C-alpha cells in the first residue's frame, strides 16, 4: 500500500545477489527447478489438467455451447492472466508455499491457509478421476471392449449399440429375435453372440427362460409393433453407471466397496508417491512425458472423430454461440469460475510451483506461456468431445444437447464411444485413457506439492532432507487413500460430485481471487509490485497487469460473485436426483471451512498486536520483507515495510516490527 509517511531511516540496503533462501546453518538447501523448461513443462502439466478435458467441455455442453466461450474469454484476459502472473511471481519472490508467501501481508495470510484447505479437499477427490482412467485402461486389455455390446450381465433391455436398427430394434440382426418359446429365444441369443452370461444373469433373477422372454416382450417390444418403450440407453452409458461405478440410488446408500475401482485408486496413489518422493528435480523430468503425450493423442483422436457422421454438427454446436443463454447469470458465473479453476488460481499450488524458481527467473514470460497453453488446450479438447457428441446425436437421432446425461462422467461416455468405432478399438482405448491418466496425474502432483510445501517451509531442517520427505509423503498418501475410500463405494460418485461442486469451485474461488486482487492492487500496491517484477526479471512490465489488478479483476470478480450468490441453487446430481438436506449442509461446511480463515487470521493478527486500532491496522497492512526482497528505489520513497530476519521461520505468530 502506498504510504504518505516518510520512510524511516536506519534500514540496511538490500544486497544484490544476496541469498534468497531462508537457509540457516545446519538446514539442508531448498530444492529448485533444474531449468526453466522443467518449470514450464511442470506448470503446463498441472494447469492443463482434467478441467480442460472433461470440465470445460461439460460446462460448454451445459451452457449452450459457444455462448460459454464469451464469458470465459473475458475472464481469461481481465482476471486469469494478471492473477496468474501475480501468484507465480509471488512464490518466486518469497521462496515459499502459500502460507509463507502470504506472510508478506499479515492481513491476508488467511489466503494461504484457505488455499491449503482447498488443496486438502482436492487431494481427496481429484485422484478418483485418475483411478477411473486406470480402471478403463485395465478393462480395455481385451479383444472386444466391454462397453461395445449389449450382451453383458450388467446390460438392461433398453441397451443399444451403434449400428443397431433403432427403428426396428427387436429384429434378429440386433440379437433380439422373437422366437415362439423360451428355448428358441435362448438358442437364438447363444448362436448370435456365443455368450451365455446375459441369459444366465437374467434367468437367475426370473427363474426360467420363458419368464425372461415374457418380461422382454412386456418391457421392450410389442408382439407386432416391435418398438422399444421408454428411453434408449447407450451401451457406453450402461457400462459407466452399472459396471464401472456400480451406482447406488443415492448418497445415503453408500453400499459396498467396488473391488476393481478400489485397486485402481490404490495404484493411483502409489504412482503419485513414486513420482513425488524424490522432489521437484525428479518430478520436473517426469512431466516431459506426461505433459506432451496428451497433445499428440488428442490430435489423433480429433482427426479420427472428424470422419464420423454428424461430428461436424457437434462442432457447430460447440462454436456457434446461443446468445439467448447469455441472459442467464449462471453462464457468466460458470465461465468465470471455470477459467479460475482451470488456471489453478487461488488454490496455492501456483505459488508453491513458483517458489522453486530462481529469484531472477522471468516469471512473467513463463506465466504468459503457461496460461496461453492452458486455454488453447481447453478449446482443443472441446473440439474432440463435441465431434463425438455430434456423432452420438446422429446415431440416436436427437439434438446434440440431449445426447447424454450431464455430469463429470461426460469424458467417460463420449470418448469411449469414439474409440469403439475405431479399428483396433482396445488399442485406441488404452492410449486414450493413458492420456487422461497423464493429464490427471500432473495436476495431482502439484496438489500434493501445494499441501506439503507450507509444512516443509515451516520445518526446513526436518523436511528438506530427502529421507524425511519420503517418510512424510508416504504417510500423507496413505491417509489420503483411506479418507478417499468413500468415493469407490457404490455411492462414491455422489460424494465426488459433492466435493467438486462445493469445495473448490464457485463462491470459494471467487472470494479468494477477489481478495488476492485487492491485496496486490491496493494493499501491497500495484506500483510497488511492478518494482518487484522489475527487481526479479530486470525489465518493466506493461501497465496492463496494473490496471487489471486494481480495477478490472475486482470489478469482474465482484459481479460474478453477486450473480453466484443471487442465483445459488443446491446441487442436483441429475434432473431426477436431489441431494438430501444433510449432504447440502456438508457442502456448505466445505465452503465455510475455507473462507473462515480470511477473517479468523486477520482477527488473530490484530489481537496479537499491541497499540491503538490505527497502529494495529498499520501493522497488519505493512509488507513484511527480507533484505533481498527490497528494491533499492524504495529507499527515500513513501513506501513502508518491515524487515524479517532471513533465518526466521514463517509461523503465524512470527512478525517483525522493524519498520522502514
């Protein structure tokens, strides 16, 4: 914050090239990225995550296709890019995770704790999507994909597959011949499919084959008209709901653990541990594969899906804005929150990633590269998804927006449909879900790193040693696995959706990002932070960031936040399922548990400071810096700051009062 008081004398000049770390004697040196390319690749890997592949297309699908891109683009240029630059360079400037970094402004240190709480929630639920992809990889090692047919034990009479004659579904070409008796029906199915399992599964419930035929006639076909009654369900969707998830009717019926999904969940956490246990120097090399391979595979999938009938209709729906949807505040809210969520703003891990940079790295240039790659990947991935949705709509003879049930599982419905129609379908399925796995695992790396970095910053003598890091990380992964087991039960997908809706999207991220823009634009001071950027990068930035920090971002975020609150609706899993009151209450607690840190830490800081209200206010709004963080040009200006000893820890109570 710009001050009218003259700076106090007696403060030491910053030493150019001074040690920028906090290493006291006997403390192991803090790790850094081997190169800037390592950092860029790791950051692209963490920002280009599942949000770009399944969340962005899902929100486009939900909000009228191309109309969603308008609020997304506005929020990207005026909010996301400026705040991304700030967060990454803040970590680089302070050489610390979210809690330590926000310690430079005592008034806003609650932002660091709130960010860590968000990451704790993501740490619980985000990895389940990685487990889903591993499960699909496992079941794809077969000569025929399990969701490619309707003759499996989990299928219902309403199931259909591509190529089935939907206008006459009960003909022999669709394996639904109508023999005169149960024995002929049984033989017809066996001769056409070579599979006893479906009939055996049905007869185990009905008692005999004749009863099966009777039920089929009553629920599927009329004896003469041969038409399906009720909505047809694609075999891909039935596999997802009835086999992969084995869904229960609701969140209040958790059911049993899903053995296959539990195994995939355990494997996912084991991989996370192996990739992170040695620190960012090793992780920085792994991401070269996990960040680049998805682009190649998505290109192959896009070229292939464009050859499908109806695919262009889906892309037109994706790119052509339905301007009538622009009057719906929810479209603007979800456009703004999606770009914030996708770029990782307000969640702390950008600060943690930046903290491993060298002090004089060009964080501004790196941020522009990463944010551009992030948003282009969202649009790129959406083309593939909507090409497949257009094909599915053509097959079902319905509009694109009626193709599948909306939900986070969109990626596990549209993409499997695409690979089913490719030659060597199991091969393409394995490659695609490997892509989803690589995209997700990158993001999970930084979620975990964002949680443990503040702890390691607090106790560097203990956790900067590789052996101690490995032990603690093993403990962390085991606890997170046990807590997350609730998501691999039959009701687990309802728990996942509850976490996803309430804990790290919408109002929480908006509040945190709004506070960030106020902190950098008005309390620390946009002009002073420009000096910081010049101190680190050696050049003066465009005034664009300053304008956005002070005016554009706060105004846009406030507007979206008002819309979000005014149009708030409790979560619905589907049009026919409303979460019970107790589950909605738990969701509200997710929101409160993050936001409560903002006023709580502010009050705590004020209470720990002596003096009048004006003196307390001055104390909590004065930046707390180390000598190497002070720009020489500030001496003799009206800027005020306080100095912290380089060897001190950044606990909640540790504040220096040496004002300069």
